[in-house]
């Protein structure tokens, strides 16, 4: 398999964005619509490119590793070994605890709660991603086969644009269903694979046409790419901030308001992906410790993703105990972001030498190689 250095950096960028999302989301604990809440919601939305980038990377890596002629049973065995043990273990770990804002013991869950948590990825707020990615892993042979048929017919871009349209309609429909039929409908629909299928197929397309992708991206003005990504952040973040202001707080907004956000978000995330690839090239060309740090952070991003909510919750409790500051204080957010990133990375690196712990945190994947 040909490996792409960009992926190592992209994983690091996405992992940092995930931590930013899960630190900043605590703005919902601030009553009203003051400055800390506005800053929190802007960072929360602007950093939401993290999961689309992870899904894009998954499509890219799978398509690079599993091309025509691979053995489907072997593919499923490898995917199951990679994703199921960590998902099951960390679901069991998180279920007895509440890790939102601070850590609390919630008690032993009932069997029905366990089953629902595994199906919906609700054992902790970040595990829903595994529900989506497991579906895409299961469907990869069909998705890649369908893409290749369109690609051979010279219609790959038509397929990608069609999937963009379908994904937008799906996600807008999820918000509308949540607003008018109950929030449970939104929770289900947003976890089904069409909600992120466009990004996954875009990754497959880049894997199939990597040289063309690189050539096209190099032909673009970096300033315009960054400007497009920045404008998308201002538009999407500003939309949520304005809604919160008009509603008197986040709790006053309804799911239906954000149908428009779902319409424009892919047009923000695609320039972000391009900008992150440009940043990866810049770091790779510069070399040095900064580049090595980002590559290493990306290589351990799987484990960082799994454990960072525990670190945020424990860090928030310690921070409040030591300083008296809470989520209502602006200083809390950058401190806990840095702490969560540093401690999560350190724990995952240290786990590499612990039998089985490294396997559950993705360290065995790092040693075996990508994919």
C-alpha cells in the first residue's frame, strides 16, 4: 500500500479540533448569552470540521489499502479487530460515569441502557462517531465498488456532487424531523451513514486520484483556500451565535433553526480539508520538532479520541478545586484545551508499553502500520 504523509498530519489536526469542540461545548452551562457563551459557541461550531475530516481520512486510507482484488472476509476481520474491541471496552468504561462538565458516578446501568448505548453510541458524548464509522466500514466494499463503476465511466465527479446533494438533504431532514417529530428522530438520523457519506466517498476519490488531487490543490492560491475556510467558519459560527443572541441563550434555539446550517456546512468543511492539506505540506517541508510533533499526535489520534473526555472531566474538577474558576470563566477553556491535549497524548504514548492497553487505544495499529 502507498502511504500518504498528509494523512498523519490531518489526523493530528482533527484530533486537536475534537478536543476544542468538547472543551468549548461547555458554553451550554453558561446561562444567558454573554461573551463567554458567544466565544464558546463560535469555537464549538468552527472546530466541527473534525469528524468530517476523520471520515474523509477513513475513506482515503481504506481506498488506498483495499483496491480491486482484495479479500473481503480478510477486510472485515481486520476492520472488526481495529474498531470493535476499543468501542466495546470504552462503552463499558464510560457507561457508569457522567463525563460532561465534570466526572460523576452514575451507577451501574440497566441492560436496556447498555444495549441502547451500544446501538446509538451514547455511553459517552463522543462515541456516536463509532456508530457512523462502523456502518461505513461495513458498507465500504459496496460503496467503493459503486464509486469505481462511476469512475470507469468518467462520472466520478457527478457521483460526488450527487452525494453532496443527498447528504445535505438528509442532514436538513434530520434537523426538521428533530424539530417537528421529536429530538429522538434527529439522534437516530444523524447517526446513519448518509449523514457523512459524501466525505467518505470524497476520501475514496482522493485515494484513487491522489496525483491529480495534489496537482489541483497546488494550482490554487493558498490565500484563497484559507480565506474560503475562514469565511465558512465566520458564517457557520456567526449563524449559531446570532441564533443564540436572538433566542436569549442556546436553550431557546430549536433544531429546526439549524436546517440552514446543514445546507452550508459542507461548503465550509471542504475548503478546511484543502487548507489542512496545505498546512500538512508546509509542516512537512519545514520539518523539525513541530512537524514531528503533529505527526506523532496524529499517529496516536485514535487513542486520544477515546480518552480525552475523561481527561477534560477530571481536569475541569481539578481546575475548579484549585482556582475556583468554572465553565463560566473564559480562562477555563484554553487551559483545559492545553491540558486535555497534552495529558491525553501522554497517556496514549505511555500505554504503548502496557499489554492490551495499547491495543485498545490504537497503539497496535500504529506499530502495524496505517489503516
